[in-house]
């Protein structure tokens, strides 16, 4: 299988979340993938949240409800451990739909609302840091 080459940043769609042309940072230093969300609340067996970020006009959703979710420990680059919600959804790269695990995170102060980590990239893509928007431009 020939792996597609991604650059250091790209734009992708999350069809299950009704989010399109979303800026993502490809981060081979991160194990997990993360998505910015706000107003997270758990009620009964459901998880509610809103995907929105002031600096990214395409990154805006109504409240999304997840029936299936879990928790995972994530260690940041500074060594801090955080327990986060984890969801499963789909993402489109190069016109192909893939399943992806995303941890829910507060990334309001970050340049990109979504970070794509090694767990997802593995066995699918190579990363060339000199490139940008490879999936989006095809």
C-alpha cells in the first residue's frame, strides 16, 4: 500500500460533526488526536458539547450529542497528565473517509482547533513538513 503524503497543516471535513474545511495541524509528536470543544456536559449516559472557535469561522456547530464516548489519560508536552473525554467519529483526507478517535480539549488559545496525532497517521500517511494542504488541494 502506498502512503499518501501530508504536509504540516491541512484542511479536512468531519462529516458526522457537520464541520467542513477545518484547519488541522499534523503533529507527529502527539500520540492522540484532539479537537477543540466547549460547553461539555455529561447527563446520564450522554455527552453534550459544542464545536466552535472565534478565530475559525468554519469551526462552528450546534450542540452535538454523543451516545458513545470514553475517557483517556493524555500527557501534554510539558508532562502534565489530563483525563479527557474521547469520541469516535470520521474524517475525510484525500476524499476518503477514515474513522478517528479524538480527545475533547480546550484549544481556544491554539492556532488550530484540531491536532492530528500519530495514532491516526500510523500506517496511512507520511508527513513532509515542507508541505501544506496536500489533502485539501487534491
